[in-house]
């Protein structure tokens, strides 16, 4: 087995759910990891806000029902209190429309409660590292939902450089920043700089929106020289 890199800083998790067995399961799951722990629990939107203020978590796993019960955008309220905090919506059955709504409201991802428990660990590490977590089966449908919204203004792509399009090509294949930097022989910071420029040019805010945008706009992208990221 390969060595799994662990962050020196523990990921502080708030779990918002009314199912005690689910909360207990996540607490036991994360207790087995040396880089994360559950620091607080909540059962209502009000408790979510209160516990976020008190514990300043790095990550909130929040049941979709609580997001729907909240008056206003609860995700925005969480991020306003703790700007570095990531929010992931959980549900027993996430529809494509719901997934899109949560992401548009600022969620860093959505995850089904029925998935393999280890995916919660993987999700926690990915979203706190700045990535977006969306079940693969939702991505293509979400792209179609974007295409079905005629009110969405077209976003300019004519200013994208070839290098920026190459970066997008790697993202479309699921490569991470470090993998892209290694393959292109550039620094990881340079990759991040390219991404920020691309986001500004086409009017998106993260990697998921960029991938969906590329699908929606049918961008003509240069082929990359490898289909499997280096490990």
C-alpha cells in the first residue's frame, strides 16, 4: 500500500443532523484518522450558526433538510462566520436539482449518506484542500441543467490562452494541481495562478463550475499527453 499523506493540522468537523446514529458513525469514523475530528454537533439551523461561531470548524457536514428549513442561505451564514469553512450537504437521496442548488448557494460538495463511509473521509480531505465533491452521476446532468437555462448569459472564451486551455483539459480528466504542475514542469502556484485567471475570464468560481462550463460551451480543448495522472 502507498503512503497516505496526512495534514499536520487536524480538520475540525461540525456534523449537523438529527439522526444520532449517523453523527455517532461519523465521530467514530473520523476518530480513526489522525488528521480530523468532530468538534461539535447540531440539530437545527440555529444550532449550526451557534456552533459555527463557538467552534469555528474547518468543515460542516449538514443534512439537506436543515438547509431547506433555514430562512435564507444557511451556507452563506456559515461562511460569513468562518470564511475558511467548507460546507458539504448530506442526504439520503440527492436530486440533480438539489445538488445544483446547494453548490450555487456555496456548498463545497454534496454526498449521499449511504455511500461507503471511507468516502466521507476522502470527501473531507478533498474539500478542505479546496476541491469540490460531487457524485460522478450528477456531473453530466448538472451540465445539462445549465444548458437548459437560457437566462444564463454566455461567458467569453476568446481570451483563453492555449496554456489555459491545456490546464482545463487536465481538469476535465480529473487531474489535481500538483499532478498538473508535475506533468507540465511548472510550480503548483503557477497552476493556481492560471486557474484564478481562467475563473476571472469565464466568470466561474471553482473547478466544478469550470468543468461544467467547458461541457456547456463545448470548448475545443487541446489533447493532453497522458490520460492517467502520475502517482
